[in-house]
C-alpha cells in the first residue's frame, strides 16, 4: 500500500489468470483519482461544484445575517433600557437623600 503525494490511495496487485500469465492491476481511489487516459493529469474541482458550494454558502449567509442583526438590535435595546433604569434609580435615590437632609 502506497500513499501518493496527491493524497489518493493506490493499491497494486499482481494477478495470475487461468492461462498462467500475470496481470498488473493498480486501483486508485480518492478525490485525486488518476484519469485512465492521461495518468499525469489530476482531477480537480469542476466549475459546477464550485458554483454549488458558493451558492450554499450564500444561502446560509442570507439566513444567518438577519438573525445576527436582530440579536444585535435586541442587545442594544436591552442595554438602553438598563441605562435608563440606572439613571432613574440614581435620580430617585439622590432625591430621597436631598429630601431627608433638607428638613
């Protein structure tokens, strides 16, 4: 068993048929399978495969981005409400102490 530099698995075997003659067989599997007509040419990604991957990524982004924006707006709203509440509590407490020590 030999691992080639293209990360494909290549298995070689020597078979003997009924007439006694030997046959050399090489089986290759994996993403970079060697083309039978041109053993030097490696198979790459086709244009259709790349377009499908880009389309899937764009669809996922189109679904996810509005949700992220909605979550960001909710966080900003929560921070604003918290800030207003803090200011109101400060005002009420300060008025309490002013009223208490003014009499």
